[in-house]
């Protein structure tokens, strides 16, 4: 994964890039189970309408053992706090991606 800002940070602020990469590694290797971590990333990306990130994290969450029902329930909880718009845009695509991954993996 090559974030769009990595090249600019590498050139103009390598310490900033190193700090980001250290923080990212800590998030990836911390004590949270992979499915929980991916669920959090999915929700945060979807709130920011980062569709590709939300979908990627939804698929990875399913691969890590999250069910589509758990993902949908999470979106319901977020809707209670953030309103009905949370189910629009990236959320529907993330759920569809999770369903597709679950089908691929034979999980129902």
C-alpha cells in the first residue's frame, strides 16, 4: 500500500513519514484481534466516505472472521450516533463487498 502522501513526506519530511509508518505498524501489530481492527478501519473510512478503504477493510474483516451480520449491526450502531446518512455512500458498498467476500469464502 502506497498512500498518496508517502512520496511527498519521503522527499520533504522523512521523519514525518517514519512516524506515520511506526504508528501504522503499531496499529497493525497491536493487541486487537484482526477482525476488530479491520472493523474499526472500515467504519472510520466509511464515515469519511473513503469507499475503497471501507471496502478493502470490510473484505479483510470477513477474511479475519467477521460476519456480514456483525458488519451490518455495526453500521446500525453507527447510524444511531451519526444518523441515517451513515448507511449511504461507502456503507452500502462496504456491506456488498463483505457479502461478496463471505460468498467467496463459503461463509454465510
